[in-house]
């Protein structure tokens, strides 16, 4: 059996080599994202592994189907970059990958602490040799109420970490986790918005969650609320967020993801124009921290995503399903 790997990063290659020896499969790989220009590399492959970047549209899926590819695995948790209707139309079996929640969960809590302790302001002031404390009085996490939206693997781990700080934790999720309920109080979204000093989001991007933070939902939140997003940029209505920062409704904002980040994040743009005005504008605020979709980026995560992707494809070949299959 042969698999083709697109969007390969150098720090994925050692794990791929290890898995290839273990499971004895042929493979082709490229650092390029899959496109109509390179889809022919998949000739002779029964399965294809992609990274969670770039749009996998009907034309690409049709081309893969025509050369005999039957299985598709994305080395990411999210799969909104894949045209699921087209995947179903051409009879693909599809799976995503998981990784231990610690990388993103720890990054999320770091964001909270950076926001409360005004790390960005302190860094900027030190760069001009201003060591006064006038603008740097911070808050204490133990005294805050933190709202966690989504209590899956990552949201649940965030709650576990937060429990050690002694803060009050509210949570809201489509699913009720009894273990999480021991550490946090499940409540409706309106109550969470009203009572939380800090709100962090850990839900997938769906039609029901797109722009869940908007002008209307912001009015339900506390003045000076701290918002954290390490999930998907499109959960936030960017125009509403900008207005919220400008008028002080949002006291601090920390985002590892951003609407329209494709083609910007994970690419060296040192000598280029940043073609996302909202991103460029938000970055200049002292109480806004933007990072380039890096919360997941640890060797632990990279190895896990590659292993799940390979083993998912192998399970498809041998059994027709796997534990990370996305039902189409």
C-alpha cells in the first residue's frame, strides 16, 4: 500500500520514517500543499495525508478520485478546510487527527496570565528603557471568574489546569462531562457571558459557532472582559472585536488564530505587505496579543498528528474505518 503526504514539515519527517518502517508502506511526500498542479504525485496511492491548511475543494477531490485515491486524512483536528459534500460525492473515507490537549491548553492559560499581567505592555516599555510601573498593574487569576466554552479534550484540560489557580470556573458545552463537572460549574451561555471576567473558546468552527462573538454577544459580557481564542479565528466577528477593543468593552484580547490567516500565518512574510488590514490594525493595540497559530506547535503534537494520520489510513485499508473517522 502507498500513501502520499502533502504539506510535510521537516519536524514531521522523523516520525514518518519511524512509522514507515513499523508498518511497511510505500510513501511519497512533498512540502507543498496539495493542489491541482501536484495532485499527480498521488498516483498509485490509496490514501493521502494533508495538513490542515488550504482549501481541499471539489476539483482536487475529483482529481484524487480519478487516480484511485480512496482515503483522506488531515493531520489536524479541524477539517473545515475540506469540502465534505464533495468528499461524500466521490466516496472518500475521511479522518482527522488528534493530539494530547496539553500544548494548546497550556498556551491558553499562558494567554490568560500574559493578558492579566500586561506582558505586552511591559515588553514594549522595556524596549525603550522605560522601567516605570505606571501602566503595569495587573490582575490575579485566583480572583477571577473564568468561562470556558467547549469542554472537549482541550477545554477540559484547560479547566484542569485552571483548577490549580483557585479561580471560579464556569463552563458551557454541547456535551456534559461528569469529570469536568467536578471542577467547573456548567451553565447556560448567557450566564457565562454575564459573570465571566475571562472567556476562552474551545469549540469547532460550525455554522452555529461562526461569529459567536459578535456585537450582540459582546453586550452580554462584562465591561473589560478578557477574550482568549486558540480555536478558530472565525469564531470571532473581527469588526465587532475591533470595536470592542476600541471602546473598552474588551479589556484584553489574545488570539492564536485569525480570520483570513491562510497565506499569512506559517509563511515568512518579512519582505511583504500584510494583506489583512484587520490583523495589522489589531496588532498595534497594547492590550492585544496575536500569535501565528502556534499553540499546537510542540514536538508532542507533531508526532501525535503524524501517527494518527498514518494509523488512520492503515485502519481504513484493513478495516474500512478508524476511531477518528469523520462520518459523511
